[in-house]
């Protein structure tokens, strides 16, 4: 529903008259407005243009797309654990100092190695990272120098690899720089 507002009609008539002078050529209309601004002697505020947000980045391996997050996610840095020979799943799921309530809120758990997301998992449940709950993983750690690093306030999850539609959204993509830091755990939207 449109109403006939006299002020709106006056503005539209003036705009149409001005545009007609330049054959409705937007570049010419813009040039004329800029000249009138300059001639007026008034000071106009000009904001700097915003930088474009990159969606891809060039790495030593070529172009890599930057991940966009559509889910509540927990990102786990598994770089060192994977280098020590642990599977990506075990490195991602075992013995993290984290907020279990926020972890339970995550829809997906993303494993990152460096800046790259290397796998996506779904957690069925988060539990204390004790020898009773993860005997196979504790057995792998026996005799390794990392055993002493696991106090009892750490957690792990039981889960599975995410479905392909989820994995396709994240795996092989770069974690945005704002989520990279000292803490190996990052919460996204949870």
C-alpha cells in the first residue's frame, strides 16, 4: 500500500529532474553531485572503505578456503599429538582441560593441525579422562613422557566421525586467525 506523501513526492520529482539532465547516467549524476559538494565549501565526512573479508588464502600448498562456522563447534589443536603418532580421532577426543558444559553444547568437534581443519567429529558424550573411561588410550601413554601431564580435571569424548555433509563444510579449510592462539581449545557459538 502506498500513500501520497507530499514531501516524498517533492523529493522524487527533484531527483527525477536532476537525473534527466544527465540522461539518467549514474556516473554523470555522481560526478555532478561531487562537484556540487566541492563547490559548496562545506566539509563532508568521508569514512575509509572497509577491507574486503578474504574467503580464501594462499598457502604453501596452494589456495585454501577459510572456514565459515554454521554449527556450534569446539576446535581442538591436535598438531603435537598427531606428530607423536596418535590417530586424529584419539588425539581429538582425549584428555582436554575444558569447560564440560560448553563442550556438551558443541554440535561438532573439529580437529586442527596448524591452521587446517583435518577432521570433524560428533561427540555422543563427554566424560572424565580417567584410566577407567579410556583404558586403551592410557595404555598407549604408558612409558611415554606425556603421562604426567594429565591431571584429573581433564575430559574426553566418545563419538564418531561427522557425516560427509558436515565434513565437507569444514575439513580441508583454514581456521580463521582469530581462533588460533595459545589455548588448544576454542569454542565457536557454544
